[in-house]
């Protein structure tokens, strides 16, 4: 029995260790932590959302580029028509 008592911690050590613990009124329970974490976006949803957003941006950029190309083609066609008209007019003189 003396051997078993010798292996136990003394009261002062245990009291000091207990004093280091956080006050229960200032800590969260596991359920409270789980509830708050559940409100956050999970990684899979974040990646899916990011992928969708990136695709949308690429589509908008492509549409913008296509519109610019169409405008440039229209301007080039109009310029050719003007030159052709000028050439035809000068031949009449």
C-alpha cells in the first residue's frame, strides 16, 4: 500500500494544475463549436463555387472579346466599302 501511495501526485501539484485550466464560463462546449463551424462554407462547396465563378468570368471575357472582334470586323468592312465607293467615284471623273 505504501508503494501505491508513493505513485500518486500530491495535493499541491494537483491544485496547481487545476488552477491552469480555463474557466468554464469563458469556454465553448463541443456542441457550440460544432454549430458555429457548420455555418462556415465547407471546402467542397468553396471549390465548386470558385470553379463556377471562374467559368462565368471566362465566359464574360470571351463574350467581350467576341463583341470587340465583331465590332472590328464591322469597322473594317465599312472602311472597305468607303474605299471602294471613293475608288468608284474617282473612276467616273
